[in-house]
C-alpha cells in the first residue's frame, strides 16, 4: 500500500505529537495532516508547525469531518483524539462518551459515506485502551485479547464503545479499522495529571526549593505495565 497522506486526530497531544515527528523523520515523502480544534494548544508541535497541515474541526461536528476528509483523502488515519483522563470521566461522563464514542462514530460514518460515493477507502487506526479490561482477576494475568471486558469507569466504557463501533463498521461495511488497546504509557509531554509526570514535576519542584521534600502520591497498590514514547 502506497501512503502519501496521513491524518492524525489528536496531533497536539502527547502521543500524537511524537507520532507526527516520527512520520516526518522516518517517512519524509508522506504529508502529515492533523485534526485540531481552534483552541487546541500547539506547544507540543511548535517545532513541526511548518511541516504539517492543520485541519480545523471537531469530532462531534460531522460537517467539519466531512469537509476535512473529502478535501484531503488521507490514506491512513491515526485516531488518537479522545477525552483521556479517567478521573475527569467520573465528573463528566456524558462529555466523555460524546467525545470518544459519538466522535469516533461520526468519523467512521463520514468514511462510510465517502466510500459509497467515490470509493474512498483508508485504513483507520482506532486507539482503544487497556482500561476496557477493567477489573482483571489475578488468575487472568497476563491479559490477552480474549479477556472479558469489565470497564470500571465512564472512560473505560467509552473506550469499549469506541472499540466495538470500529469492529461493527468493519463487519457491516468493510471499513478498514485496526484496533489497538494501549496500556499505560509515558514519556516527554505527558500531562502532569498522570502519575509519572506528576512525580517528576514534584521531584523537580523539590530540587528547585519550591516544595518541601515530600512527594504526594495516590494509590501505590495498583500494578501497571508502562511503555514509553519519545526520546529519553
């Protein structure tokens, strides 16, 4: 498959910005597009703003997605945009479901319509989450793809929905979706509300004399597998 254009939703985020840099570096002939909202902070992509094309729209606005996809026709779509903070999903479950489930459905349905109209047939990577497995029993470790889904937060429920709607669009209309269930990941640009970034920020504050030499933590009993993004 020859790839000329790639669209990254969530290009201004932690993973999206690293992915954009990787594609530009390793595949210099590929045009990189990014879906952004008008208020999206661009700090993470400040170094590549002149190398990518930003497309303004919103996953919850079908008309904007239609224009972006119809005008640019990316060969591959990396769908990374999401409401990704678990704690916030308890405070705003409806907003989380709208962004993650309805937003993903909007995008897939626009692709379905364009496929019917003119044969547009991209590959779409859907970034699900290990959170879909939820409450995993000790005898189920290590987790595999056949593990039962027991979502334990509105965020996890939204990722189950996103995951399953991607499967349904493949089964019903052969929209070429690839689903991945990413486990906990970290690296440069990770938001400070997440554990490793939060600890690192506190250590830096202590070393700078801006905080007493005590690191505040949450639940240290949970067990996680981490992967890293970016250059250490």
